[in-house]
């Protein structure tokens, strides 16, 4: 059976959109550097943008306003900071203010360990502003589902991709364990690491649920998300972005507010991210996730002993 990767899925969905739907795909150096990790088809409808890092978003928003439903490719999420103004201040507001939607599909690609301005994951910035939907698909099925959401709606969408997902061909089902000690809520590329961490911890007798997070905004604390936390009594949200004022803290707060249970957040350390040690500051890997879980479970055990109760 043929293995269909996330990259294959993105490429073929894009091809169909460009060839059959009259769509556009805009970005810098699309054809010059490997067709964006082989996620872009060699076909009609591609617009090569100048290397300005500030003007491309305006072109994409304009195309969205006239009905072209553009795919706007940003190779490195760090460049969202430069491209953000037309997206945040126009595309996100046009529907509410003027009754005219601007459905642009922003492919913002994250990475790890490739430099101080090429390794960021900053999807939390777009969670902050109203008007955008924000998601982080890591599997072929998830990508198809968010693409369908985009095509059938009229909202702009920030798709936080990660290079670590492009060769993945497997779906990522939630892992639910009877009598779990904690529930992990990983986002983006930390989802692969959280599964590994759960396996490491299982060998130590620490039982972890893993509930995968696709949608960052809207983030709905539904039965699938809440029930494992209610059973385990504590949780940990894990994100490849910075923790302070980031996605992990925001989601942890929502989960805690809805359930009344303690939920911690884990992300990048508050330090520059670069290529070499000691500044690599990589996303939380299995070892770091496991260590944070040990701390939480140990603290919870002490609290239970002091109060004579169960989970804290």
C-alpha cells in the first residue's frame, strides 16, 4: 500500500485547488529551493513574490478579497512578524468591519535548530487577534480536514505547519490509559515527542494519557479533551513555541478554568534560539517532557499525602 505523507497531501490538495478551483499560491522562492520541501506542485497558479518579507501578505489578502482563495506560503514562521500587518489588520477584520471576508490560507512553516530567524513557532501571535482560525495539523488526515474547513468557510486561516510532519504518513490517535496519572496535551511537533515520553514514563510506572491538539483557535474543551483530564486529575500542555504568553499557557488556562484542575504548560525556554550550543533551545523533546511529568506527579503525590486525598 502506498504511503501518503503530509507533504504528498499538501502538494496534491494544492494542485487540485490551483488547476480546478482557480486558486493562487504565493510565496518566495517556491520553485528555486525544492518546491518548499516538496509540498508545492509544479503547475499553474503559482506567483513568485519578491524577497521583501513585508509585501507578500498584502498581495495575498488582495487576492482573497476578489475570491481567489490564495495559499500564502511563509517558509519560516519567524517571518510572520514581518508579514503580519496586512493579515492581522485587514484580512482578520474585513469580514466583521466591512462584511467582506478575506479567506486567505496561510501556510506558516515551523522548524527546529536551523537558526535564530528560521526556527520559530509563533502561532500564539495569531491566536491573540480576533478573526483568524489557527490550527496545527501533523497528519495527512488532519490536513485534509482543515483544508475542507477552509474551503467551506470564509475565514482566514493560519496553518501552523512543522517540517517534522512532512514525511509523516501515520495518523495520531489519542492514547488513553486507565487510571492515568496525568494527561498530556501536545501541540505541533511535540506530539511525536509526547508519545515517546509516555512510553518512557510507562516503564517507570507513570501512566500518561496523550490527547492530541489540532485546533488552537477555536479551542474547545469538549468531552474528548476534558474527560481524560477529569480522570487523571492533572494535565500538561506542550508546545514548540515560547511558554511566556504562548499557546501552551493559553490552552492550559482554558483547560484549568473548564475543569477546575491544575494544568501546567511547557514550551521553549525564555532564551534565544540558535544553531549551536548553548543556544539551540530546541522544542521540548521526550526526555524534557518526561522530566516535567515526573516533577508534576511527584508534587501531586506529596500534596495527596498531606491532604489525605487523591489527585490534586
